[in-house]
C-alpha cells in the first residue's frame, strides 16, 4: 500500500476476491414501512444475517488471509466485545490457525459462548474493551503471537469496505448511515464509495455512552472519550476511534449523530416487529440515527447498515419491556390491599374484567412503607394501548384502590 494509513479501491477489490465463498454478499432489503416512517426510499443492508452474525467476518478473514505463514504459525490474538472475536475464531478455525480471543469480563454471555463455539480459546480480562485490548497486546508480546485489531488495521478496513462495494453494486444512494465504534466499518465503506458513488454522504451514528466519533471530528484527530463507556450497544463501546480508520475517513465522513440507549432500543424493537430482523444495539443504531434525521432524509435514497444481530437475550428482554411500556402495551401498577383472604383474587378478577392479561405479579407484605395488615401488589399487565390503560386506572379508582405507577427502570 502507498502508506501505512492509506487505502485504495483496488485493495478493497482484492479483499472482495479473498472473501468470495467465505462471506454472504447480503442483498439490500427494501422496507415500505421505513419508507413511510422516514418519507424516503429506505434500504437495509442486513449484516445481522452474515456469517457469525455481523459484518466483522469480512475484516477478520481478510486480515488473517494476508498474514504470512510464519506469522500464522505463531498464532493470533484479538480483543473483542463479541463480534470481532466470533469472526476471528471462525476464520482462524477455517484456516487452521490457533487463536485466542480476549473479551471483557462484562461481555454478554451469549457472545462469549458463541465465540467459544467456533473452536478457539476465550480469555476474560478487564471491565471494558480497552482493558481487554491492553491484555491482548500484552499476551501477544509474551507469546510472540500476532495481534489482530478489531478496527485499527488497513486489511481489516479493506475487508469491511467490501460491504460498501456491495451497496454500490445495487444502488446509487444519497445517504449511507453507519454505526460507529472504533471506525473500521465506516472507514471501509467511505473508502469504497469514494470512487463508486462519490456524492453519497456517509453519516456515522454513535452511542451517547461512547461518543468517540463526535469527539474525534471536533478535534480533527482520533480521540478517546476520557471516561467509562456506558451503553447497551456493546459493539459501539470502544471509547475511542482508531488512528488508521480516522485517517481513512478524514474528509469522507463529516458528521456524527448521537443516539441514546432508549432511541437504540426503540430501533431494535422497530426492526424486530415491523421488518422481522433481529438486530443488536449496535446493529440498530443506524436506524435510530435515521429516525433522528427524519426531516433531512425526506425524498432521499437512504441505506441503513444493520451491522449485527448478536444480541444478548436479557438485553433484548429489557428492550422489549421498555418498548411495550412506551407504546402502552405493557402497564406496571402498584396497588395497596388489605392483607386478608380473597383480596388478591378480587383485584385480579377486576383487572381481568377490563380485558387486561396479568403477565407478572409480586405480592409484598413486608415493605416498611406498608401498614401492618396491608400488602403492596405489583402487577405487570398486557394491554391494548393507552386508552386501555386509562380504562384500567379508572376501574381501580372506582373500586377504591390506592395505586401508583412506578417509574420505568
């Protein structure tokens, strides 16, 4: 390559050739629902359907394929919150190379188990990605192994850029919206589109709990956020932009959109309910960003990159719960009762008469703020919407129940 931080279209084409038969070229999906919501021509790039469940196999395999045999023989090590680790484990097993994946102890159990399932070693170190990365680099020094960075590597970026080529093969977009963690994916896509679709605007979406892209653009330099990351989108929680990705995207990516966990969760739920696509938090971030940019996107051809689908089931359960509460299909209410036989049954029967279904119930006699002889009952009810919730509240009032609606947490 011309310099250690440059990438040319032919390097991405070479990566596409190496990946032939290894990855699935994911076709763009048209969404009439999103067309209507955003008043735009919306296409989804569903990398959640990719092998190992995310786009990461593109960069990991390309990097491994370009290693000299002598370096492969010493083994490879990577740090990962989950998706890069799964991708490298799969690629290494396919190439008969020994790999060790260092993951933070806080990584999702599903991602840890999935990474192990590809037949390579997993080591848990640190509380976040950067601590796991430091441990992985030390391991490479101790063992003489080769470190395979998740994003700060030209061959990884070239592999991710093949996704951009696939977009350009199918459509001439006005806007491509990409989730951003360390920057490898958006750098590769921006580089791929620079010659194929030079007028396309590439917009990065970051998590509010890990806003390294906006910090880097403001400083015009790759920047760490300088505080602990905190987001349900673990794939975006790198805390810094890589130096090489930033140089590749310089002048090609000029905007960052920041979305919070509630906005990400709503996007996860929208993809699941309306498009039947299961996306992890990072994978849904592009849609969350598009919803925030709705007024700007009107009438444009927009590609949203759904970068992965490896979501932890506990996180998914919380997202669904929050989403159902917000749209009025789940109602949590705390009701005070006299603690005597039949009172709980009367309450449940009254609720059933409204047409609500009891999803969960908690009966507590020992709270310090409840009088002796009383009880606090927490009901979680499946409802039909806001008007149904109002009917339940009215029914509780008419029957003389004291109740409150706890804040969602």
